[in-house]
C-alpha cells in the first residue's frame, strides 16, 4: 500500500520547480502550452486524455505524475469505475510493476477526493 501523500508531493514538486521556472521561463512556458494544448477537448475529451496521462504515469512509475493526473481527473469528474478500468489496461500492458503503481493510483484517488 502506498504511503505517499500525493497532495504534499504535488506541493513539494511545485515548490522545487519554482527556481527552475524563473531560470528557464521560456522552456517552462513551452511545457505549459504543450500540456494545455494536449489536454484540450478534441476528438478525445479532456477526461479521456487525462486517463491516458495517468496510465502513462502508472506504467512509467511516476508518483508525481500520478498525483497531478489524479487531481485533474477529480476536477474532470472521472469515476472510480473509469479509473479502475484504465488501471486494468495498465496492468495488462505493464505487468506486476504496473500493478504496484495501480495500487498507488487507487490510494491517491481515495485520499485526494474533493471534500463534499
């Protein structure tokens, strides 16, 4: 079971990147534009694209990615069933290591639920 505090991890990453954003503003602005353009609704919805992004984070074993994309999926009103179905594809394609990060993603999903 994951012991990550994904909300804290996101905050730490953002804080750690602050000096980099200042020293490399063009590169970071370019990354931000790429992210925004990539997630914008098109033939696939923003939610579908965020599910893909989370799948990549899981299969690439990126805890920070899991945190950022779970947060976005909550904002986009993804369901637990959608997350679980996407994670089953991750496990199919990534085997045991993906299963470990799928467990982490489910823990993040539960812990990062918006307060009602």
